[in-house]
């Protein structure tokens, strides 16, 4: 159901106090007014701390700077008079014992009266003693239909006539923004050159990056990496290429569900994060990066509210790729100790959403230590597939060398002996190969010449790869993957003869 339908149902059912957490105060009040009109044209009383009640001449200014007095107006009105009371920013007063007690008393009375209190707040903060009294109603960001209506109204106001395809492109670009931000950024374009052009899409994307950055939960990550920038991992790349059109309308008509996501497990520096960026670029989808640590706040209920905000924002921007780097560090070894079970509740909310989501949000999670992840995370239905990304084989290392060298020396990269380089670096990860090349470039630059194959080999000989320093952990991870617990990302991983062997340190 829509927000208006949900609110109307709660009003008819005589829910006493409804809490709506949203920064879009103006749009929310318009939806509430429309709902009140549909419910028998109920009177609306709107209060804020500075001006008191407004919109009704008889009570204008009543309760100014006095939240307790604002609640007293509810009792003064006739019991049979249908009304909706909108209290702006009232969450700031809920910790006051007098306000809290008054709300609980009112909740008893209003259950038999056609009156409803609606608290509008930018964030969700409900004291424990009021948790059973209030009902939280989600107010999502505008959907495509609402954005399309707003864009067309702005076009009509400026007498601009854009092709339907351009309008739809504007709508897609604006998804994830509030109506106020959409009006602001499109108004900026109108003020600049009097109309809209394809170049204005960059303004919208800049506004979207700023909006997402202000949440301090998600980052709008520019993805420029391509599938061809990944050396090796042939099985994984084939899997991704087959799903390139899975978000299209043609796929929906065929009956395909939206792809759910991908869990990439493996050794550090083997290209898991690079793959997440390449997926977004190849599928032409925005890439959102989630730092799970930012979900956890110090206040009671804040972590759960941030999790819901993250989900709401990702779904509003969808279709998109949600990248969760090193998810094992956030949810690994979780037992609920020391944080009143906050991590468990956040984890529960997150994996429930992953299993039940119908929005086209493709989750790409990476993990270095699968043994610490809860089993629920690995259950089918959370992700479409789980891939193991191991140390690259000799064939894959040669491909990685060719990718980096062709990017750094596009005209002379064929002069490098990549086969020899791959043979001489049997335990190197992709990140370590890149670092060896960088060290070789420093060596050549310091001697005022270009770097060579020998420089790379010299740099590699002086490096101690992770395969040696963390041998036990890597062996355990490889044994887990070899037992058939995950799909191999590289074809060479399927052939034991081509797997890199770890050194014997005994």
C-alpha cells in the first residue's frame, strides 16, 4: 500500500499517536492533508515550537514555546470532533517526563475518539516508555511517478518541451533525491540557461552525491573500472556478463526476478573490490558504498534507524549496486555482547531485507574471513552466488601483469616479458603485483629511465607476499573453498595443478 493508504487505515483504526520520520516535512504534510480530507474532511492542526498552532484562526499561536500546552489543545476540542494534530520536531521533547506522561494519558483517551496525533521528525528517536504507545509509519523518498509529475510541472512552468526519452532520463537521475532537492537543482538549471539539457544530468548527479554524503552512511562511489580491468577470474566474469541485461524491462517480461547479489570471499588483494566497481560500470548502474560501521550509533534505537535509512535510500536510487566491503569485519563473530544486542538487531534487519527485497538493489559484499561470518549470511536467497577468489594462478598472474602494464605503458607494454614475470611471482596477489610494478617505476624514475622487466623482478624479490606472512589463515580459507563451499571465481582454481602452492616454512 502507499503511504496515504497506510495512514488512512491507521486513522480509521483510531491509532492514537503516529510517528513519521522524514526530512521532507512539506511533502509529508501535503500527504497528511490529502489523507485527512479523504477521511471525512478532518480538521488539521499544525504546531511547531516557534509559532505554536497555525492554520486555524481561533487557535493561532496557542502552545507557542510550550509543548505541554500544545497537547492540552487536544483535550480542549470536543471529543466527537474528527481532527489530525501534526506536531513538528516533537521528538525533541519526548524525554521530558511531563510530556511523556501526557502523551501516554492522551493515548488512552484518543483510542475512543476520532483524533490522531502525528509527530513529524527528521529522525526516529522514541523513548522506551513510549514505544508501545506510538506507531512508526515509513515515509519513503518520492518514487518515479511522483518525480515524473514534478518534472512535468516544472517543464510546463517554463514552457519547455523535452522528448519523452529525455524526461525519463531526468526522472531516473533524480531518483533518491527529495522533491525539495529536485526543485532546487532543476531550478538552478533554469536560472542558468532557461531550460533543461542533457548536460544538466551532471548537476543532478552532483546533487545526489551531496545528498548521499550528508547521510554519513552511504557514499556515492564513481565507478570507472571495467570488466577488462580484471585479470583472470574468468568464471566470475562470465557469470556477470550473462546477467548484464537482468535489470531491463525485457527481463521482467521474460519472468526473471531482479538479481539479488553476490558474495565474494577470498584473500586480500585478489580483486574483490575491483570487481564490485566493475559490475556497476559494466551494468551502467550507480554504485553506493556502505561502511557498516557507520550504521552503529550511540543512542538507543539510532543504529536500527540508520539501517532503515540506508535501505530506504538504496531502494529509492535503485536500480543500483550496493557495495559492502569487508562485511566479515562488521558482522563476524557477532554474539551481541557489550552493545545490548544492537549488532544482532542490525544484522537481523539487514539479512531480512536481503531475503525479502523486491527492489533492484544488487548487493556486492566482500569478505576475507568466511569462518567468522554467521551461517545465516550464507544461506541461499541472500545472494545469487558465492564466489571464492583465491591467489591467482600463473595464467591469471600473466593476465594481471598485462592489464596493469597496458594501462601504464600502452605503447610499449609488449616489450615486457609477462610470462617470466608471472612465473617468478608464484605467491603474489593482484594488489602485490600492482605494488611491484609501482616499485619498479620508482626505481626507473630515480635513474631517469623507463622501468623494465628486470626492475619489476627486483622489486618483487624484495617483497614478502601475504601468502607467507598469513600462511595458516590462507591455507584454512583455501581448504574451505576446496571442500566445495563456494564457486571458484577463476577456471584455474578448478584444476589443482594450476593453483599456486604456499611455501613450506618448516
